[in-house]
C-alpha cells in the first residue's frame, strides 16, 4: 500500500478432485443421517471450493446413486437448497455434464444409473435449478450426434468441452462428448418425465413418498406386485431389494400375510414351494424379523374362517404350508400349534358322506 502498510489477505488452498471428494463425502453421509440442509451448506461453504463448486452436486448425486430412494430425495432437496447459496445454474449444469459424460463408468457400480440420473435431472428442472431448455437442447443434440467415439473400443478419448450454460454460449448447446448409449437413455427419460401432464408437479414425488407416510393401500398393492413378479421370475435377490426399497420394516407382516394368501389361493403347484423359499431367504437375511413373520401368520389364523369361504380347502393347504415352513426352520412348532381347529362345516361337501376332507385328492 502507498503508506507502507502491509495488507494481509486470506488465501485458501485449491483442493484437488480427490481431496474435495474426501472432504465432501462425510458431510453428505452426516446429512443423510440428520437431513439438515443448512448444516450441510455451512460445511460446504467452509470448503471454499471456488471454481470446483460444481463438484459438490456431482459428488452428492454420485453418492446417492448407491443409496436408497429416501436418500436420493434428500439429495434432491439438498441441491435445491444449495442453489443460489453455494452453487449457480451453471455449476449444476456442469455437474450434470460430467455425470452424463461419466455414465459408462457409473453404470458399472449402479446398473440403473442412467434412470436414476434422469430422475435427478428432471427433478432439478422441476425445482427451478435448471431451465427446461437444458434438457431439450440435450435431446436435440442426441438426435443429431452419433454416440461419442470415446465409448467405442480402441478409439481415442475425445477432449471434453464446456457446456453452454457454463461458458455462456448464447445457444447453450451441450458438447457432443456427452453422448453415449447411457446418456441417451437419461436424456430421453428426463424429457419424457418433463413432458408428462402435470409433470413438474408430479416430479416432487419422483423418488416416491417416504415409507412411513405412504398410504397403506399403496403399500399392499406394491407388495402384491412384488410377490407376483417373484413368482414369475423366482429371483430372490430382486424380491428382497424391492421389499427393502419400500422402507417399511414395521409393515413386513403384510408381505408374509399376502404370501400365505397367494399360497392358499393357488392350492397346489409351485407357488407353495416358491413362497417357502422366499420367506426363508428373507428370514435368514433378517429382512423379515421373527416378530413380523409371526404377526403375519397370526393374521391369517384370525381371518381363516373368512378365507375358507372363498377357498374351502384353505385349512388343509395352510397346515401343509406351515409344516414346510417349520421344516425350513424359520417358524417355530409353537406357532404351528396355534393353527385354529378346523371348522367341520367349512370342509363338508355334498356326496362325501359327511367326512372331513383331510387331503386334497
């Protein structure tokens, strides 16, 4: 200075991408636990990310891809609250540029990454963090541009270019390096979500309502669909994943109830064996607890008279099913003994001499 005084200025170190990742990850993990966006934003401000601010939403979305829907919803809320305070429209656009460009790598860890990213993209538009023009420009570019050579084996990587929203191009046209088979899926789905009737309103629920607030009828319907899909595919792991994504461990007794009902209604065939296998799998993995298992079966006992009106042989089918469950080791003999005594009037048919039918044949 002219008077000889020395002016001191604080200089913040520029973090590398790896250092920024290590700093951001615990902040987001803690945010997933407490849901406090203000606390997360304060922590982000203390990082002084500078020109690398776009990495904040990038890392948040990348982490959320490996988490459950409720955490993805929290991430969408966080990005919305960061907008205008921590990151700008251009920062968010650049984050999505990088995510689209890196989708071929992201799908290796998260097979449905293209769909998940489409939901995030449509949601930030619905939250007014990005203009719809960004998605529509991407869509136009996807129609005009062949898949990036960078994703073809043996070809040299194309140098990435900045997106129009970042460098201020008048037309905002995204770079052709964003185009690969996975990014095309993302762009197409995001455009579809935005074009739906009342799409922007519906996107508030793009990740689904939280488990505890989801209507009971909706939960029952989804569990029934889950079981039907399992009976068709026999995929235990997929059924387990779908059940856990509902995030309603307190309502798992309903899955047990519906599984037993389907077994009774089928009477004979592969349904019984498949349901025993599924319930054992979920029990062994402690996804369905012994308490939930017993509660679901006790509900069947309580409703058995009504069930027998629709399926006269229900008692015999249920008795056989419970014996198989006990042999499989996930219900106790004490629970089996609680099976109500068979009501004679439910199992007498004309022409059988008044005998109770103990067998199906």
